[in-house]
C-alpha cells in the first residue's frame, strides 16, 4: 500500500545494451461512498458502501469515516477494506430527528476523500 503515486524506472543491462522503462504506480484511494437508501426514517438502518480505486493492501486498507451529523447518523471512525478487495459495506442505524436532516458521510484514505449523502426524516 503506497500513500502517493510513484514513478518507478526499471533498467536492464544485456551485455552493455541498456534498456529502461518507466512504470507509474498509483496509490489506492477512496473512489466512492454510496449510502442506500438515500432517504430513511429516523431509527432505520442504512448501508454505506466504501469503494476503492484499486485493491486493498495486504492486511487491508483502513478508511477513515466521518459523519456531518454524528448524532443523527453515527458512523465508526474507520472501516477496513479486506486485502485484495475493492469495497466494504457496513450497516449503520440512524437516530430520530425533529425535522428532515441531510447527513454526509466522508471516507478518506491517503488524503483523498469521497462522500455520500442520506436524508433522515421524522
């Protein structure tokens, strides 16, 4: 798991004939956060799908989660996408609200973020 994109140059020497090639290795980052359903009544459960741009690293990739309203939609501080997989889905129970409330959930990995939004209604 690399935290930033890296350029790697490979050099080969075959009896004095030197060849080289460059390879761009991209960091795996959060590509998308999807919340379903997009609207729920307080007390109902939503699914939060965190998708990565590439496979999770050996040992898993730990994505930081934040909620714009942790009282209405409390999310765990992190979610681990298992090694080799591109996504992880978690279930979160919303709490009751006095009026319709839009809540954004942001997932961050290697300083790159994506977000999804749900509306929690009375």
